[in-house]
């Protein structure tokens, strides 16, 4: 019943939420959203294994649960189980492709796994979808530089800086070193342009 599950949904993630959601699950077995809420409390308490167990239970109850797949991907990525995380992120996108953060996590997982061409394609898809987002261009530049495509990388960083002139100041040392190396190898490049993705 709604009144029995409300404390779980309304409680702040942590010990209070964990207690409220356990009580709600006892009274309402088979409700996947209660398990995802309980998982959030486990995450807040740095209990990743327990969080993953609840998210996997929610998925068994409702295989089409976007929140559970996305949450499982996040927890697994934090646990360094990147291949398993990628599977859940892909499942989440298959359920709902509207959240761009899912594509970013897919791209980052592929990059971590050394699947650089696939990672680049995912970062490019983000740029096509959000052509005025400097962060998306920056990640595509990093991906290109890691593959030795330095002229492309410089062009992508040039576009990044056009969109956010302060990006160079905000770069992490690793990205800044990559940018400078690509410039040294490829020299100055014109700013890149990409056609935005066509809306279906």
C-alpha cells in the first residue's frame, strides 16, 4: 500500500532510509522501487555489495527497470567490475536512451576496457547530440589523442575552447599534457565542426 511504502521513498538515504525501506519491503514484497531505494541507502553508507544485491533483486522483479540497471552499472564501475558495469549501462540505454549520462558511462567503460574505437564512437555520438557542450568535445579530443589521432584531437580541443574559453584553465593535468603533446605533434588546427544528429 502507498502509505506503507511512503517512509521508504521519503526517507533520506542512509541509516534511516535503510531501516524504512527494509520495513517497507517486509510489508510489500515484490516492489522493485523499494529495492532501488534501499540500494541508494546502502550506497550512501558505502555498502556497495549490499547495494548491488538490492539492485539485482530489483532487476529480477522488473527487467525493464532503468533505474536499477543504471544504478547497478554505477556500483559495478565503482567496484572496478567494468565489463559488468558496461552490460548494465547498455541495458539501461536500451530501456531509455534519453539520458545522455548513460552514453557517457558506456563510452568511459569502453575506454577503460581499452576498446578505444568504440569509446570514440560513443563520445562522438554525444557531440552529435549536444554540439554546443564543451565537455563532450573535450572527451572526444581525449579519446582521439589516445588513439594517436593528434590533428583531430587538436581540432576538437579548439572547438572545446571556442565553446568555453576557460576550459584550458579547468583541465586536469593529464588532459592538459595530452593537449600540449597533440599540439606539438600536429601543430595548429582549425576548430572542428560536426553536424548535429538528426532527430528521429
